[in-house]
C-alpha cells in the first residue's frame, strides 16, 4: 500500500523587484514571434491572428526555402542532420539557425534569402549533440548605449561552445561584443571537453543581458563539465553573473544536500533547454537537468538539488530566489527539457496569482507560484521502488503532482497483439526485465522505464491560450530498457552492441562501477512498438482546475494499415504545439511528414497538409503586412527516402 504525504515546500529568498510589463502584455506587444517560445513567458500564443476553426480551410502554401544544410549522416558516423529550429520574426526578417549552426535571414513575405552567416563549426570532430540547434535569440534597439553598429542583435550559441552576436541588418558579427563578436564559452568550465560541451538551444535576453546555458553529454562519466548558467551584457559581452545549479561552495543554498563532497566532482545539472523570464518581477526561470552520470548515482548520494529543478534567479543579478525539485536523485535521465510556461493562475475563489507550469518527461505538470515556488495544486509524496545496486541509494519518495497526463504505472504490461509473432518477440525482449511502476531504478537484470527518458513532454514544451485559459502540450510514451553493466564486463558488452537481442546504446559512465546499455522497446523485425498505445498525443489541460479536457493522437504509425486500433495511438511528436488567438492548435509530426491543426476547444482535427520532410520542430506564426502566416522547419526524413530535409515551409491565410 502506498503512503501519501502532502507537500508544498520550496526554498525562497525573495527580494523586491521593479515593476515592468506583465507576461501577458509582453505577448500582446510581440505581434509576431520575437522569441523562441513566442514570448519570454514561453506561451507559444499567436496574437493577433485570424486563423480559427472558421477560416483554417483558407490556409494555403505561401513559399518554401531550402538551406542546403542536410546530411544523411554517412560522412558523420551515421549521425544524420537535425533541423529543429523555430524561427523568430525580428526587424522584418525571419531568422533561424540550422543544425550546421549557420544562421539565415529571409523575407517573411516571399521566403527569399536576405543574408546568411556561417560560424564555421568544425564537424570533422563529433559532438554529443551533433547537428542540433533549436534557434536564435534577438532584441531591438540598444541606442541608449550608443551602439550604432548593431541596433538589432541576433545571438547564436554553437556546438563548439561559442556565443556569437550578429547584426540583424547584415548578418555580420557585432565587433564590440566580446572578442570581435563572439565569446568562448569554454573558458572557466571545469573538466571541459569540446565534444561534450555545446549550446543547442537559444539563449534568452532580459533587458541588457543575454543569458546562456549549455548542453553536456551527461552520461559519459561521473566527473563532467559544470552546468554554469551565465549572463553577459548584450553590448560589451562582459560577464555580469553566473550561477551553478550544483553547489561548489558552502554559501550555495543546497550545500548540505550533497554527501561526501560529491558536489565538487559531479557535472551536469545544466540548462540545455529554453529558459523563461518574468520581466515585471525581474526573475528568470531555469529548467535544470540531471547530474552526471544519468543512470548511476552512487558517486553523488543525496537528493542532488538543484539538479532536475525549476530554479528562479533575480534576472539582473543572478541572485538565487527559490528552487523546486521535480525528481530527487535522478536515475532515469528525467531532466527538465520543457521550457517553463508563465501564466496567471485563478483559484476557486477567483483570486489571481502569477504562476508557472512545468511539464516533465514523466508526463507530469507541476503548477507553482512563480514568486515563491509554492505548489498551487496538491503534490503528493509517494514511496517508490528501491535499488538493489551496491553503493547506490535511491530516494525513498518522489513528488507526484495533481496533473498527470497518463497513468504512471504500465502494469500489467499490455503487449500489443499485432499478430502472434509480434507479441512473442516482444515478450522475449521483456523477459526478466524489472518493472515495479514509475521510478523503478536501473538494475543488473535490466529495468523498464515508462514513459521513458524520451517520453512525456520534451523540449517542444507547452502552448497556452490566455483567453481560453487552456494549456496544450504533446505527450510521448516511449518505454526503454536500461541495464547496468559491471565495469569488468562493459567492454565486451559494448563490442556485442546489443541488449536483449536489440542494437543498443552503450555508455561507459566512466568513474562509476557500472556502465550502461539502453534500448527502445520495439520489435526488431518490424520496428513497431511492443506495448499498446497511445504512443503520442496532443493534450488540452485546464491549468486552473488541474483537469485534462481532451486528448488526441499525433502522427500516424508507419507501416500499419489504416483502420487498426493503432491509428488512434499516434506515433511520436518531437516538437510541440502553438495556439492562435482564433483557438487553433497547430503541431507538426516527424514520421508521417504532416502539419495538423486542431480545434482548441474540442480537439477535432480541422486541417492537415503534407510536408516535404518530417518536422522535428515546433511551428511559429506571425502577421506580416496584414497577412497571417504559419511557418515550420522540416528537417526529418523525406518521404520514401533516407535523405534528410532542409526546408522552411510557409502557409498563409487567404482573405
């Protein structure tokens, strides 16, 4: 029997803050798409917009642009390119980065190129996040600083750990920023290794500061790069503040939360995804990741705060305000991949509070007061399965919020009866694998992770309609098997390259007594999932009431005949949704190469179209010269081909 303990605790050291525009006002002022998440609130809300259930049928192709940046991966160790960027609209230009870290500015009306910038990243060496760049950040006039060179700036983080400032007019580097337009982010990073330390998401700009995190190959070793978040002045490039989620000194708010000095050795805890900012309250919100390595924590005992946490800092100074940990002592790679959503929460008495909603890989949504970190819906502490690995020490309880987007327990394992051979192969794959529900720790016999480290809500994040007061997000159920391998056996296991008969990822976890192997749970004979669906959904949630309003499948299953049950289960969504003021939810899918529109009230799919390649990105939308557009980058697999796409595709609403 499970024991439940209600909690509502967050560390808080709030100070007074200046009055500025609210997140809702920010959205209204940005009548285009000035930030990666639409606004600094990360709401992905399109206003103004005439795209509605009544007008969606008038959407038609406008233009198509190709970057030339695509590879099937043959020259790069079998690692194909990924075009995951969401463009921004700034200075009357659509601006975006490719997986090769090139930046393009194109005309938002015609799709014609205006300029391109090449940072000349060396791809002869591999990077842990090869060909990944989700976009750029930008801001307008800095005339009060007398900066006449770059009146509108674009900031790019690169795979080889540089932060580059560009002039939005010309695409040339801003010479007065850093060292001739760029900053070497490797400086001051402990245990720096070029292939493991990158920037894959856009920085965030708050007033005169550009704030940047990092992507770290956090399963490689116990001692990896530190996940420091840094703020630089937008004009000079001078460092203004830095903050490490993992304590490196006694004055850190979680210095006593780590045991045996492991905080001085562990890496990670970084922010590889997108941050949000409340400009009015001078607060920036960091979604942090797991400490290193992912699947063994015996060298980092304790809860490991503030890894796997939402951390609030004073944006202007970097001062710690509060932190809320969503996973204690993470052993499942359950980093916070989703951008925090800032919105106004209304309680049962009609009282409004500034709030933050954080979606997670577990399929949970935590709703917190964004000034204090206090949960606004009940959060239960539940006992979770415990480890039997020598030297490991599992957290005894984990936090379970009121909003859960699927059952947290896949027991009994429902094998998909897609013919007797399919079920038999899958049963053999799962034979002997440990599974006692969510948070079952990694084991020597192999552990099933559900919904999987690639499941729940990832970097596609949430969208929010402030008029309807409804949030929208995608949820994936991608179970994996993780197995710990004793160090003396790891080398031979890696040579074999398989786990339970499937080709598997093997990672050394150097410094730990165990390496690991990981594999998705699918039938190798037909590449179809083993467990019943749904596999991918778009979900509408009332964040005030904590209620799920509707759920619809995203994507079609490749290789499965129409009319089967599986066609109501979806099939993986990489990017996330956007929502228009006209109450249309738009989302792209990678495997069936489609762009879809749903009625935000009912979930009914009201429009769809074929894309020239699969889309791993979140769309964006804007109004330009009175015309409403939807744009999505399509860089996945092209139909009936192993080649990858390099497309930016636009649709316009015909009047």
